[in-house]
C-alpha cells in the first residue's frame, strides 16, 4: 500500500510527521501510527476552540493503554467529546466495510477527497486501503471535473462526501463510471440525487451511516431508504432512538473525565426498526446541525450570538436545502436592542470555529417566545 | 468579455455572501484564506459550478499552480481565455 500525492505527482512514504498540516502529511502520519501501534490524537487543529480544549488536557492525560486513536467530535452540547479507538476497532470496521463491497468488482486504488482530521477520513480513507493493500490517492483540493477524471479509471474506489455527488450531478459531463464505486459519509444525500447519479454515471454509491462516537453502524446503496446494520453490529431501539453494541466502539470515552462506555450505546438518531438488522432513519433528536461534515450544536451557536453586545436572546433553526451543495443552513433569529450585523457574527464564529464556513441567514428584530419553563419555542416579528 | 464586476455579482448571489457588496471585493483580493474573502474548499466547488452555469466555462483543475482561483482578476482571466 502506498500514498500517491496527486499534487506533487509522486508517491510518498508512510512516515512520522510533526505537526501535519496537508492531507498527505495527515494521512502519512496517521498510517505510521496505525502501522506501529503508536497512540495519536486526531482532530481538526484549524478550530481554535477545539484545539484549546484538547490541549487543556495535556498529552499524558489523553494517552490510554491499548488505545490507537483518540478522535474528537464537537459533541451534542457544544463540549467536544473524545472518542477512543483501539487498533482492533478500526481494523474490524475496515473489514466489515470491505466485506460489503460488490464481489464482482476488483479495486486497485482508493481516491479520497476527504481530510484526515476525523474518523471518516482516517478509518475509511486510510485504514481501509491499508487493510486492502491498495494505493490511496490524495489531493489537497479536488474540484468535480478532476474527480470525474479519476472516477473514469477502472477499479477506483472513491471515498468522498454527498457534496461531491451533488456537484457531479450538476456538471456537464458525458461519461460513465461503470467500473468505479463511491463511498460517501452520512450527510444528507437525497434518494433523488443518488438515483440521478446512478442513472447518469452508471455507478453506485454506498452511503455509510456512522458517527464519531459509534463508528460505522449501517449502510445503504444508491437510492435505498432502508439502512442495513453491519453483521457484527447489534442494533436496538429505545424511545424510538437507535442504540447499538458494536465491536467498532472502544470501552472508553472522554468528556471532562475519561469514562467507561456502557453498552448498548444510546445514539440520538430517531429510527423506525424494520427487522433485527434493518431500520429507517427518521431524524435526529438533538439540536445538531451538520456543517462541513461536522456536527455542531445549535445551542453553541445560540450562546455565541447571545454573547454579542446588545443581544438578549437568539434562536437557531437548522434548514436543509436539498438543492445546495452545503449540508445545512442555519436560520438565526435575534432579539436585541440593536440590529446585529452578519460581519460581526462571522468574526465571533471564527473565534470558535476557525475557518469552518458556517452558512447562515440572520433575522433581526425578532422576539423569541419561550415556554413557561423558559425553553425557547419559537419567534415572532417585533413589528 | 466578462468583467470582474460581472463575476462578483454572480459570486455574491451564488455563494450567498450576505452583507457583502460588489465594491467591497477588490479585483486582487484573495478569494480564500483569512486575509481575503475567507472562502473555503466547498466554495471552490460552488465557484466551478457557478462559472460553468453562468459563463459556460468549465474549470478542469483546481489550479494550485496556475492560480485560477486566487483572485477575481485571475478567475476572470481564465473565463475570458476559455470562453
């Protein structure tokens, strides 16, 4: 297995890299750690608040025996959660995925558009080709036309996101990807988009249903609506919400302290169970938005808005725009003594989320309505 | 010939750049990064789609070497050369 740097047009070694910044460096270092069973903490260092949070623990505290990786997520309350993985967790997960790939296709390389700062990038874009012993091709910035050229090459397994599937649907390209196969992450990809892609390019997409906390749970192909759990993942339901027991989940998790993970692990995904291994995803129970592939809490955004001068109350709603490439748009309703400017909010968001581009629409001059116990329940125009 | 003003109007509209006027985007302002307009890699993909749809020009590579995406000027030059 080798890493091919598409920008520099050369193969690079799997090696230790201090402070990796490019995708190639991130992957090289993560695989070096995986091969040599060296513990590594993986997160997006471009997010200032997350970086400060992780660094506040200190390296010695984070390092745990037998653990391979510690991934960080934004978490459901705005406090990042650290999720440990053993090497066996990642390896079993990789093979569960490999076993579900079409048996009549032979893959000789993986092309990936994703960064290696989270579990999807490292575990799927890195560990899977490592276990399959095939090359992985990495490019810092892909545009749809470039990905289309790579997808035309026979035997290519593409690890990407729904954003690229939607973008490929929108370019004018008369070609087929008959001998390639696409894997995408969990972000919304409508059955219509998946169907259009299948009909137009004669290629299939496997959508992986996963999260940092649970690892991969289930998958579906093309425009299917029913998710199938991996054979070794036990699924159940409690109060309509999915819970799982999985060999891809380690027994430790880091909140403010390191805690033991109890099984079954309760997710916040609202589901309809169809059989022992099949379910439909109906939605999410918490106030989470998906921005640039990361789940962020709308409560955290509200808190940032409410810290702006003159703001009395803010309410954030998540709006899905099926036609847009971006996952979700935030509608931000503000009750304040004076109008808030988008520019000021952007500056405040940047302090927390760094360069992550959060798309929002700001509604000033609102009154946020609350329930008798103070819960925000809606908004109305001040006028 | 496409002008930088034509491009900026389409970018503001297509990328949903709230609160930004055409005059606030300099012809040589960096489109990406903290010192410029602050666009990101998803915006780059959006831009390729906007340019193809609005001006009928395909951008075939991310152009790290040629710097197509660097500024409004470089992007307009690419569009006019390939139209």
